[in-house]
C-alpha cells in the first residue's frame, strides 16, 4: 500500500515530472495542432498565437504554451487502466482544448492583458476573436473526442461535458464573489472544486475511460484529479497574493487588487483573532469603494491587507490545505492496482503541483 | 413524388405551421427549462431572462422566446424516421441550446442592444454573463444529448459538435467580411451555409439520428435543413436591408449600417450594369471611412445605397435565391418515404421560412 507522505518531507522529483510532461506534450501536441488546423482562417492563426506556436505577427515561435499538466494526466490515466498512452490522446487533446477555451474567455472577462508573459488574445486580436476562438476550441473538443475517441468516446464525452459545465459554474461564482462583501470557506472550496477541480478530475480519468476502465477505477482517478485540483488552486491562491511577479507574470498582490475572495482571504476572515477582525473591517470598507477608488490604492495598502491575512492565519491555513489535498489525492488511488512506474508518476505530478514556483 | 412548387404560387399554410411550432415548443420547453435549471445561480436567472421566461427584474414573464423552428424540425425529423416525436426531444433541446449560445455571443460581439424587442443579455446583465451563460448553454447541450439521447446519442453529438464548429467558423467569416472591401457571391453563400445552414441541417436530422435512421435518411434530411437554412438566410438578408423595423425589431438599413457583405450587396456588386458600378464605387469609398464617419450617414445616404442594390438586381437575385433553396429543400426529401402528414409539415415549414414577415 502506498501512503501519500506529507509534501514537506518529500523532495519533489523534478526530473520525473519534466519527463512526464514532455512525453505528454510530445504525444499530444501533433494531435492538438492537427485539431486547430481544422479551424477556418483567421481563427486558426488566433488559436496558434494563443498556444504559443506563432507570434503576434504570424512568425513561427516557441513560446511557453503552459505546463500541459492536463494532457500528461490524461495519457497517464490510460496507462493506469492498462491501456497504451496513445489511447488517452484524444482525451488529452479534448481536455486541453476545453482548458484553453476557458483561458481565452477568462482573460477577456477578467481584463487580463498578460498570460505566460505574452499579450492575451483579446489584447492582440480583439474581444470578438477571444470569444469566437474560445467557442471554436470548445466545439473542436467534442468533435475530436467523439470522432477519434474509439468505442468508449461517448462515456468520456459525457464526463467532459459535465466537467466543463461545472468549470463554467465555478468561474461564474468566482466572479460573483468579487462583488460580495464576504464569502465562507466552504463556499469558496466548493467554487474552487468546480472551477479547477472538475476539469483536472476529468483529465485524470479520461484516458482510463477511453481505455474501458470500470467505474471504480475511473472514479478513483477522478477523485485524485479533484483533490489535485484543489491543491493546485490553493497554491494558485497563495501565489495570487504572495507570488513573485517575475515568475507568475502577474502584478504584485494581483488577487487583492481584484478583491478576489480567495482561500487565504476567506480563511483569514473566518479566524477568531484580532488580525481577522481588523482585516474584516478593512475589507468591509473596501467593498463599498468604487473600482476607481480601489485602483488608487498604493503598494503599502495592499501590503497591509496581505500582512493581516498572514497574521490572522490565512496563509498558513491555505498552505496546510494544499498539503491535505495532496495527501488526499494520493490516498484516492492507493488501492488501485497499476504499474509502480505509473503510480510514481501520479505521485511526482502531485508533488510538483504543490511545490511549484514557490 | 412530391415536387416543391415555386414558393410564389403556394399560399403558405400558416395554421399548419403554427400548430407544428406550438407542438414542438410544448414538447421541448419543459425539457429546456429543466436543463437550464441545472445551472448554478446567477446563470440560471440570466438564461431564464434570455429565453423570455422572466423579465429583467426576475418576475415571471411570457416574452417572445423566438419561433423555435429548430426544435420543431428536430421533433419532426424523429417522425420522418418512424420514431415518436419524444425521441427527438433531447436533440431538439441540444440544438436550441446551441442556437441560443450563439445568439448570446453574437449579440455581444455585434454590440446589438435588442433581440426580440427586449434588451439583450449583455446590455442587462453585462458582457461577462453573456459570455459565461453562452458557454454554459453550449456545455449543457452536450450533456443533455449524451445523457438523455439514448443509444444513438454519440452519433448525434458528433454531428452537433461539427455543425457547431461550422456555425462558429461562419460567424467568424461574417465578421471578417465587414472589414473587407468586397466579397464574392460564392464566398458569401459558403459563409451563410456554415453560419445558418449547418445548425438547421443538424436540427432537421438529429431526431432521425436519435431514432436510428440510416445514413441515407439522415443525409437527405440534413440536405433539406441546409437548403432551408440558406433560404432562411437569404430572407434574413433581405429583411436586414428592407425589413420593417417594427417587425424585425432592428434599425432601418441595419445591415448597411454595419457594412455587412450580405447576399443582396454581393449579388448587386457582381452584376454587370451601371447601378452595380456606381454602387461599387460608393462601397469602396465607404470601406475607407472610419466607423465614426460612417455613423454620421443620414437616412438618405443609406436609402441611396439600398436603391442602387435594388437597381443593380441584388434584391431580385436574393429573392430568387430564396425560392431556389426552397425548391431544393423540398426536392432533397422527396424520395424519402414518410407519412404524408410529416411531409406536409416539412413543406409548410419551408413555405413559412421563405414567406415570413415580408
């Protein structure tokens, strides 16, 4: 039996992860490019820019196309069910298309001008193209999965459609939270489970589903992905406040500037101590300010809020939450039989997600 | 053998169409409402507003939710394949969800403030909700079809995904045409075949596919829907220039204000006569104007362009095109065996699409 060790005591095996991500990309990218080539001009060009295959002037580029954790998981999950990695590829492509559809729309809705250190699609090609190309990638996802996914494609497509709807539901609640004075910890976790957990859960099981895995196997892999998603999001929430702009590619205090009710914030407010009460008073006053007044805040004012969140225990709670989810993710698959090499890769990926970039 | 008579000589049987559309709505609306109820707040409310079930303040309403031609077709196509109308319902709901997803995004991209004589969703609930709720309806479409569509759901979902991608491709080209000086007639017809024909083709065959129809039947019904879509779009293009704002709910000369390269325009420009040459000179000069200069045009300037389009023969050509597609739609299904009542309904619907609102 493999018990997930607490993340702090595990030195993350970055070589294993790098190999795994590279193999996933090598298997998936040609299929992803072939899928995007099906789009009519000018959408094929806009999509190629988004994926980092060309620059804003249309010249070939090799920009950062993201870590591609989801395709790697999809391929790995096929192996977990005893199928070849190739069986997972249509699932990997479909999940990556859905993920990028959501990025295109989110960047536009959030007004984010940068992603992976490059201008976002709406900034370069305009809002209409960000909407349309996002829509097209979503449509392509279903098409690829259903035409190339083999005999179990319908079951996989059903799971992907439902994960996508949860992703959108989560994103809608995340945005609505920005306009609310306060949000509870449970409510925030449910939102993050939908926004981030649902698609990672689908990625971590879709290859197995395409390989004909039974429900027990698919559900265990899904549970792994869901917890991995929550760990990932907890780390993302920490980076959204304390991340180094040079590695995140975002502004300092980026989530605070947007009044995001992320985990460190809601956990801090829920604490019973003096810092929590001072924080709550500040945030209640902030909620009444217009976006323009809020934009005028200087660094010191955001630093004060970040300091109170930390003092109230929000940072520590979120770090512990990431570790809890890491343990839960590994526990979810400990009773599944799979080759040791595959299990080690699931573990290395989980370690990587929790430790990355900090 | 039933040969489609030219539309001018057919008095459209509006009672038959009204019955057909009402039956389609009666069968489909409860399933559509149940689907929309799956959305998390506030998206369920935004979607309910879009469908006309509630007003902007959330009070129950019975606003015009559209003619619902697509659900009626989906249900009818199940009957054409010898299945019960109920077999077509998951397809009807899925197609109607995709249609409304595209309306939500199109209204935002086009900046349209009114649809069916009510404020559009982005105008009432903001752009982010128009994007998100559109996305959610699209995801729901796949979910409903794959969970409730029965044993042939995957085949139907594959066709729907590919029709949706063509719809998006068509919409992208339609927008790109607005920024081009001129567009050819063939190019315009291909764009309209994707933008409008693909989803109507899917609607007209999806019930049959769910009912297990063979490829010949499904393809013939698809061809009917595709030609019906082109007829529909030709009429829409006529209304976009000469339609009465009181019945279309749009501005006068609405397509001209947007420099749309619709069928009457491209057909007029392609003609070999003096009016065509004067029109081409005017439109070439227009293409160089900024949107602001163009907005300053008065009614007389648009009327002049509309007059030249008519004089060059663009209006007449488009009217003839609608009739040609009407005949082709009916011819596509004349060799399929189906009950007379069902065939009459396909005919009545085609008549209705060509004759409506003029």
